[in-house]
C-alpha cells in the first residue's frame, strides 16, 4: 500500500503525547475507538492536563491514554476508566452507555479526573511501560478543574 493510502486510512492523534510518570488532574476531552494501522481495535482517551507534578508534562499539555485491544489488559483498563468517569458496573458493561461515551454524544467531555502514571517493567518481555490509573474527583475538584480548563485552554 502506498503512502497516500496509508495516510488516508490513518487516524490522527490530537496530541501525540502520552502520560509520563507523575500525578495529574486532567479534563477528559473525548473518548473514541479507532482501528490502528495494524488493524487492532484501540481505545483513546484524549485529556487536557490541568495540574501535574510530572517532569515531562506540564499544565496546558494534551495527553492521550491509549489501550490497544490486542493486549488482554485493555478491556479491564477501559472498564476501570469507565468506573472513574462515574458509571456503575451495569453502565460500564452496557453497550448503549459506552456508545454515549465513544460516539457523537461524547458524554465524557468535561469530566475531571485524577490520573496516576508510573513506570513498570513488564514480566513478559522486561520492557519499561508507563501505566495510568484514573480516579474520580470530588465535586469541589470538578469545579476547580472546570475553572482551570477555562484558564488554560479556552482563553485566546
């Protein structure tokens, strides 16, 4: 396949930046599913960094959290994110609810979460990878996050 055909089939990332070790307060811009160039189903959560102690990222950056479904951990990782977004177990397992998050409704847009990114070495191939765990925030932190987002991303 030529370059033009591969580019035409590609899905562009909003940020092409990924989470690096540190604690974050993030705004979820959108969640989507794509098929990557290898034909794998991939889940992407596009986030705006509101606060962080990471040495490699800063407030005002955009970061993507990507889960490739060729790995057995992906479905559980995505379900954990759905729970952090406020879904209960039933909602996290309901295809219609998930479609509201992944589809045009973009139901996760504007939800503020905490994210904890750390590096681990995989058992299988001894490779360093960065893993991210998301958790819900208080109503007060949600409001603070909205104000930070307006300040960082919505001012011209």
